[in-house]
C-alpha cells in the first residue's frame, strides 16, 4: 500500500501527504499547523509561500476550513509555512495558533 495522497488547496496538485503542510481547525477556532492527529476541518497546502498566497487569494483555504483567517494570525501562518518550506520546523511537535472562534487573537 502506498502513501496517502492529498490535494493542495492552492495549486490543486495531488501529492503525497508527507509532502504537504496540514492545516486544521477545531470547533473552538484553534488553528494548528502539521498536527499529528486531529479531528475537525483540515486542508493541505504545499510548503510554498506561493501556494499559500494563491489559496488565500482564491478563498479556497477559507472555504476548506470553513472560517476566515486574518490579521496577525495570517502573518504567523505565512511564517510557519515559510519555515516548513525551508525545512526548519521540528516535525515532532505541532505548531499551534490560538485564536478565538471569531477570528481574533
């Protein structure tokens, strides 16, 4: 059996799950980047600032997560995806952004 495949919400390319950055949101509005196990709304994006920008511009990320992203949360998300692109992220621990259900910090 092969590796599971997922589709990037930015470029729509189908890639192996390990090659993409997983974004997840729970009912309380907590956004996690690369969680190990998570139940709730998820989306995958290539570890590329360009794919993240495209997903934000087209609204596909907000649609997949069923919530809007904005302000400081968005800046932090861009930073975390850039870290994932450069391979700096420690994959053993999920990166967490705490936000309210209304989208504020």
